């Protein structure tokens, strides 16, 4: 049996892409379904990739095949840094982070990952 993460709260801090929200997006998810819709270029993929990044520490490069874990992880770690560089301005690099609260089975997790230190969790 596989238990997938059930997202409860997502918070993106320092994401310059979301200027209208002052670089901070915080969403509480109280249902089992979450709909993310909008026009091209407003940050839907960035939002989803930030969630993936918070859990795994990488953003998957759509051009790379999964051959074996070590190579996939190292290749995508480099892609992750480049990916967020265009979405977060230089002055926000130190504060940029993704915070997630999620459940897996009977366990509740609350994690914070700095965007430009993917191999570490700050909380």
C-alpha cells in the first residue's frame, strides 16, 4: 500500500513572480481536491514545481529521462537552481523558501526548504 502526501498548506515566500501578492503566496487546502487554473505565464507551473521541490529538493527537468536515481538527482539539482533564478530576483534569494504542511498516513509533516539551498531543510 502506498500513502501519497495529502497537502494541507502551501506557502511560497520571496517569489518575485507573484508581485501582486508581495512575493508571498499562502494557501490552506481543506479538501482532497485543489484546482489551479489561470492564463499562460501567471505561475501555475512554478507553483506546482515549488511544491515538488519542497518535498524532494529538486525540480524535474522535463528534458531528462529517469535512468537511475543518482544521475537524475544531480542533473535535476542543477536544473532547479537555474529554474528558480528567473522566478526570484537577486535581492530575494536569501529569503526565498517553500513551506509545506502535509499528511502521509497518520503522520503530519511541516517542512520549510530554502529555495537556493535545496539539500537542506530550515524547519
